[in-house]
């Protein structure tokens, strides 16, 4: 349910025209900037709602969108759906209603917030996760996702398992959260350790594709939900932490000279996909849990080979920072929150500092049982 306060929007735009056009990259960039500005203002001036509204109004008026309508903002700025202005107190606050609760949540009327009914571990396979590589996964079927979220085949063989695997992934991850996933490929190789992997598309470096190895999803002809749930969350975690709102993504087709220049200019942490933004989930994770020696080892060797149970949530997480954050996020979603003390525990607790990720966790958990 969309609940961005009408006061924040009706001031901005006099029209309320519905839209059926394709948004441009400039539109999305402008909307991202508006959202970032709103959150910054809420942080700095949470006690002065009038100031925030006026400042955001001025900020939006200087942005060029193809259609300036309140409908556009209501539908696209999802992260601020749960904010409103308290007219009596003059503050901006977060809130929910009973309609916002997922199946495994209850509504607390005093807090006006949804909480988990119970928080227990969801069974999943922790031992079968292997490497992520396309070297041994020849593609048997290729699909693109259109605006209606339909799976449309463009090459290869037809297999009913393709739709089944894709439907499980789509049911677990909210549509808005996987909007940049535009291509899905399928392989089927029992000799491969790779269950799935994600990477940037060649056509658009800010869009993503995922490759599923059917052998890693099926046992005796039936979908292995335990393994599938873990793999899906892990792969989505890469998209979440390396998306265009989290990193300055580079075109994978850049030549070595240009690529090297970007790497030298990166002031945070450089990954094969690009340079992390300063306020990204990943940058905060690295600052909290990875020292310079570990980062240098991961950068030079591609892996740390330093697994200890109390430091990483799995042996695969010790491979490098991007697998560490993906595995830690997966365990954050699937494991119950408790009084954790080890560094591996703290890596899971890290994500609780982000309300939007806690809500995402509830969504995924409600669809992973």
C-alpha cells in the first residue's frame, strides 16, 4: 500500500496524470536524487517537518522529469512509503498499518509497526554452496523480463523447469527490489559446483542477469526448496549490494586502460563491477569487518583463504568481501535474531541497522517456508 504523505506530493504538482510511458535514465536519476535528499533532510531536520517539505519541494522543482506528477513519485519512490508528517508534533515519523504486515507478522497498535510473530531459523542447506562461475555452465535457454514481469524466451530449448525456478525466485523477492534484473538464463550441468550466479548484462551495465543451473535446484526430479531458497537469497544479495544505488557501475566492455583508470580513482573500494558509493551497504560492511591486509589479499589473490567459524558465517563467505556480505545477508534473512557475540554474528546483526532491509527480510521469510 502506497502511503507517502499526500502533503509531500500535492504541494509539488498540480496535475495527477496517470502514465504509461517508459521512464528514461534521467528520470530515474532525478528520482533517486529526490529520495536521497529527502532522507538526508529527515536525518538532519527530523523535528522540522515544514522545513523538510519546503526544501524537498524546492529540490524537486529544479529536477527535470519527463512527467511531473504526484502519481510518478508515489509509484517510484518506494523506500519512503512508510513516512508521514505528524502535524501536531511537527515531526516526520515512520508508521505502518495492519495492511502492511506480512503473513508472519503481527501489528502493534501502540508502535504502529509490524513485527515478526516468531523468529526461528528457516531450514536451509549450508554445505552445498559452491563457486560462482560461467565457465562450466553452457546456456540451454535464455529469457528476458519485460515490463509486465513476464518471462519471454529469446533463445534455446523450452523446459517447464525454467518457469518453476523463475517463479520461486520471483515469489521470494519483491518486484521493486529486482527491477534491475532483466535477463534470466538456464543451464543444466551435474558436474558443476555452481548453482547460480549473477552478472551485469552486456547491453546495459546497470542491469543484471542471473544464470540458474537446474542441477543445483532439483533432486530426483523435484525442486529442492531448501537449497533453492539459500541460493536465491545469496544471488539476490549480490544485486542488492552491487546495484546502481550502491556502486558506480562500470561497463564490463571497457578496455584495460579505462578500467585501470577507474580503479585508481576509486576512493572507497573497487570491485570488478565498479566503485562502491560511500553510503552503500557494502562500504559500511567492509569498514566494519574487513581490515586492510584482508582486503589486499582478496584484491590480489581473489580470495582470503582465512576461514574461521567465529569470523565468517560459512567457509564460502571467507572467499572475499562480496561473498562475505552475500552469505551474511542470507543468514540474516534465514536465521533467527538472538544475542550474538562473535564477529560472524555481528555481520548478521549489521543489516538490522537498516529498517528497509529488516522489512525486506520479513517479506522474504514469509515466502521461504
